[in-house]
């Protein structure tokens, strides 16, 4: 059902997404078996739309159009509407698709005009996968803790270290790597790298779900970095890498939360379709969760609109992300409960989704990181703003 | 509960042995078949012409065929799934299929106990903002909750918990296991790590423990 509180043009977009999301179910199951199969689905409207949402209008070769409206990239609210409704079809296809992804947000946050042009124009030329390499094993996505080094020598700049749990890392042609040039938070840089390249190695990690994302471990063993690829190199250190990591995550978290909302919604729709006659008590359980999903959707859209208005709220964004991811997981547990003990064996889509949703917990900051941010928000706004 | 306990010393890789021991506890050489004709056991046990035993009626089953059901995550831990095609009920076997469920709960509990150990070891070597992660109250509380769950479930099993309570105990293990895994971050999403082992226990438990089988 379209959100009546959305502006008219976004309601048109939402309806369109509901329609094209249906085409993602089958590809989602295929990618669960063969993550490389994404190349067969690059012409799907949903694949093109998710990419278009992340390309700034001035770098887009063409604008995505629906019903007389054009939808240039850049609006967080439009993006969460898209990711929510498309994830109802399959989140794995979206995350496996080519496009700027989180790396694009980092380039936008930190890059100068020339760096942005070089990065974004390549998407018009050919399908391009990207990665956002922040997380390190044992350090999580805490930018201040990272150990990958950017070394300056007579031969120039080079990267040394390893990143882990990087989406599309082993498939991408380009990406942003967060690294350390000096001790302390001001010593962090973000650099653009192209792959494959000497001194770079990417290996797939076996994961239980969202397999299309091809979570990878990246090793940098002296990969060269052009000084022109240090993002925001002309800025003061306080306005560079560390800030960029935070800005990027703040910008992208609503999209991830929106995907979790869409998946939670999809699971409940699946239960309703498979079990048309539930006992009253079970109907109430489904209705309760559906109501919570609707509230989560509203919260995600509120934080996205605030971000578009230049008033990002990290605390409320964390609350929205945490709530949405937990609801998606709750929905799969409820579905298995209601569809019976053979549910995971007789419903392949549910089995896949049951595994997929747990990934949301770890993407763009773990649940406990967000719980702490919610706590800090409660200190700021006693009563939690309720 | 008088059945022998499954082997001690659960690790993420020997859940499969405990699963076979659970089938054996129901009846010698048996594989208990769950709803829909599905069964989980080691590939060796499934292939060894076992006594197929209905988990709901206690009848021996004669299938027209035994079909493999692919399961990538469970296979990582030596657990396979099969589906019996057109099983016909045979004689009633004097089996104790509730023992399977008791043993599965025990194996799941021991697996979580092992994951607690892994978590403490992993986080014990990590720091955040210069201080040990294990010094953080949020982390300590998460581990303590898992320990309490393991202790409580173990106590219930020692006391011979009524089999009507098996689904509720399993549901607590599922939710508690997931909460524990969150402490390991993205590492718990790896197929070959504790997250894969716990998911395998969830899949097996969903078939055999999620609802009453009487």
C-alpha cells in the first residue's frame, strides 16, 4: 500500500517499485546458489533504478523516469522508498548489483569535483561494482581503530594491510579504502583504488546468507595509490577520512534500514499468502508485527527526510536501523513458527530470507553500536522524543 | 530422562556426532523422520540403510526413495538432509523419539556453551578505544545472558524436562544463540564459523523441536 504521506511524485515511484520488485524473487534465489549470476540481471529495471538513486544528477547519463516524473539521484527519501519496496522483492539482488553503493556516498562526502567526476562517470560507460573498505577483523567498522596503513616513500603512496567483510570486494572494479597515514583520528585517509592491481588481493568469504553480496577479505600488499586519489586531499585533516567515514555511514544507514523494513514486510505478506486461515491468536501476532513494521517504515522515512533537509540525526537513524533489522529477524522467526517445522525445507524463499536478514545486524554498524547511539540520544532528548 | 547423554565436549564441528547419537537414543540404527518426510543426520547414517522412524507416530517407514536435500550450511558441519519419498508405515517400533528431542536440546545447549567460550576468547584479544572489549558492560551482560541460558537449559534437561516444554526451550536457545552471536559481529555470519554451526542447530531443531510431536 502506498504511503499517503509521501509527496505525489514519490507515491508514483513507490507504486512503480512495488511492481518491478516482483521480478527480483527468482533472481534472488538464483544468486543464493550462484552469486556471479547477477550479470544475467543487469537489465532489470530494479537493478538500474537502485544504481540511478546513488548517482548525483550532474554525473548521470540519463535520469530514471516513471509516469512523467524524473527521479535523479541524491534524495535520501526517494532512495529509502526505492530500497524498501525493492527489497520486498529481494535485498540480495540490490546489494549484488553494480553501482556506486557506499563508496559513492564516501566520494560525495569527501571527493573534490574531479574525483567525483572520475568516479561517477564510469557508471555510464559500463556496469561497475564498487566496495567500501572500512571494516577490519577485530576492529569492526570503528574508523578510529583501523590499522591499514597508507605509506609514503620515495616511490610514492602505497597501501598495506587487510580489510574484512567487504561487500562486493572481490568483484568490484573500484572502491574506497580507509587507511591510516598517521596516528590518531586525524591521521585517517580515504583513498580511491582500482582493482585488480598489483599489490591487491581479494578473496571471497563463505557466508550463510545474502550470498550475492560476495562478502570478501581484501589484502593490500603495497598497492600503489595515486596522490590524486586521496579523497579530499586538499581539505584540513579534520575534514577528511574520519569525518568521511562517519558521514558516509550516516547517509547510507537509512537505506539499509529501509531494506530491512521491506524484507520484514515481505515475510509477513508471504505468511498471509501461505496461511490464509490462521487461528485468531496467530492473526494477532501477524497484525502486531505488521503494525510495528509500518511504524519502522515511518521512522526510516522521517530520518531520511531530515537528512535531505540537512538535519541528519544519528541517534534516530540508529534507532530506525536497529528497529528495522530486529523486526526483519522477528518476522522470519514468526513465519517459521506459523508455517510449521518443515518451513525452512519446503519454502526456499523463506529459508533464504531466514538466513539473509541476519546480515543486516552487522552492516553499517552492529546492533550494539546503535544501542549505544540510541542511549546517547536519550541523554540528549530525555524520554526518547516519544 | 534415563537415556544416555550424548558425547561431551561439543565443538562447532561435532554437533553432527551428537545428532547421530540423538537418533541412536531413539532406537538402534534409527533415523527419526520429521514432518514432511524430512530427516537430518550425518551423510553416513543416512546412507547406511537405517531404520526410518516416524517422529510423529513411532511407525517404521518404508520409503520408495530417499532424496537428498541440498543444505550448504549444514553440510559444512557434517550434517545432511534427506526426504523420504512416498513413505509407507510399517510396524510400530518401541522407540523413544522424545529422546531424540532431549538429546538435540542438549547438543544445542552444549554448542552454545562452546560459542560462549569462543566469544570470550575472541573478544578477550580485542580492544576498542584502547580498552579491552571484555571490560565493556554491554559485552559482559551479553555473555552473562548466554551463560544463564546454558545453565538453565542444562538444568531443565538434567531434571528430565517434560517433552511438552521442548518447543519453548528450543525457542529460547534460538533467540539466546542469536544474541550471543551478535557479540562476534560479522564473523558470526561466516558459514564455517560458530554462526554456521548455530544455524545448523536451528535448522535441525526447527524440524524436530519446533512443535510437539505427539
